[in-house]
C-alpha cells in the first residue's frame, strides 16, 4: 500500500516544490516506486520534473473534476525515474468549479485509491495556501511533511497549519498526522536561523528531521534544466541532503 505524504506549508517559497521533486527522485533512487502529484497551479513541480506545463494535457485538474483517472494523466518524469501527475494554470479554476461538486474535499483521495498498489510513495506538492486544493491534499494524505525556513515568522505560520491539520482530522481524515518538519535553505552562520531551529526542536522534538537542507545554489539551478538536483550535480550538498532525507524517511 502506498504511503501518501502531503508536502505543505501555506507560506510561500519555503521549499515545498524543491522538496517534492528532489525527495521523489531520491526515493526512486532507493528503488521505491514513486508518484509525485503537482497540486499547485504554478506547476513548478511539473516543470522541475521536465514536463512542459504549457503543452501538457490532461492534468490533475481533470482528475479533481472527475473527468480522468490517475492512470490516464500520469507521465514518466525525469526519464522515467518516477511518475508525475502534472498541473497547469487550469488548476486555478478548479477551486471555483469544485464548489458545485459533491465531496469536493476528497476528490483526490478517491482518485488515489485506484493506484494504491502501484506505488510505495505518493508525494503531493501543495500550493502556498490553506485552500480547497491543499484540503484535497490533506484529505488524501496519511501524513504531512512541512518544509520551513528558520525565520522569525516561521513558528507563527506553523500554528495555523497545525490547527488546520487538527480540523481536517476531526472532519475528514482522523489518522492524519505530521510526518516531520524539515528545515530548508538553512544557513548555519545565521544566528537567528540557529535560534529558530532550537525552538523548533524544543516544541516538536523528534518530529524535526535530523537532516537539514542547506542553502545550495545547485538546488536552485536544477529546475531550470527540468531535472532533480541529483541528476544535475550528484555531489552537491543539496543532492546529498535530499538523499539523506530519503534515507531518514525510509529508516523511520
Ligand atoms: P511556493 O510556495 O511558491 O510553491 P515553494 O515552497 O514550493 O514555493 P520552492 O519553489 O521549492 O518553494 O523554493 C523557492 C525558491 O527557492 C526556488 O527558486 C528554489 O529554487 C529556491 N530554493 C529552494 N530550496 C533551496 C535551497 N535549499 N537552496 C537554494 N535555493 C533553494
Ligand atoms: Mg511550490
């Protein structure tokens, strides 16, 4: 049975997509069967996996509206290392169109039951908002992975997200829990980052991954080539960090 992880943080630019793409590639490199679902109209995970959002059809939009099944939409990403359900700008309209529909919060969950045995891991790259798209991600998931930058307001945003997870648990998905908090774009020379990191560990204990993702220019370059960083520069600190994260996840 596939383990489904929503990669979520309503704060923008914290490394959700970078984590989705590179963790997918790293898990695949360990021999795991991985499906990455792009649930963001920005479609950065789609582009970062080497699929052109301007031409790809059909997309996750058609799955949410019940017009297509996952198997009809998924494509081989990164030369077949993992599968991708792509997104494009159509997805921005899905929220409004879904309001009219039945069981609008659990449409992704329903679609995923069909591929449960085809994958070991399903990762869902959520948009930077606590909206109906993210809600679909949280209802479909077993756990939530939260990438975050160790900045001043990071902890504040975290309590909103934790409250949302609690509400989803009550209404839709009783077993949903936090998989782990991932410190991203970390600069150890930054005193504030160190302090926030310590606070995080104090509040969340072993829910904070030991693996820390450093700020690394190779990670920022790779999407421009439409490949995960391990195929851009395997020895870079960024590639090594995401391989270590995959190991930590697999050994948990
Ligand atoms: P959004 O909320 O818009 O979806 P996001 O949370 O998915 O953003 P990313 O797109 O993964 O965040 O990252 C934001 C930017 O920071 C991107 O340009 C990405 O290439 C860059 N970036 C992410 N992680 C790192 C890192 N560890 N080192 C350097 N650059 C990074
Ligand atoms: Mg993103």
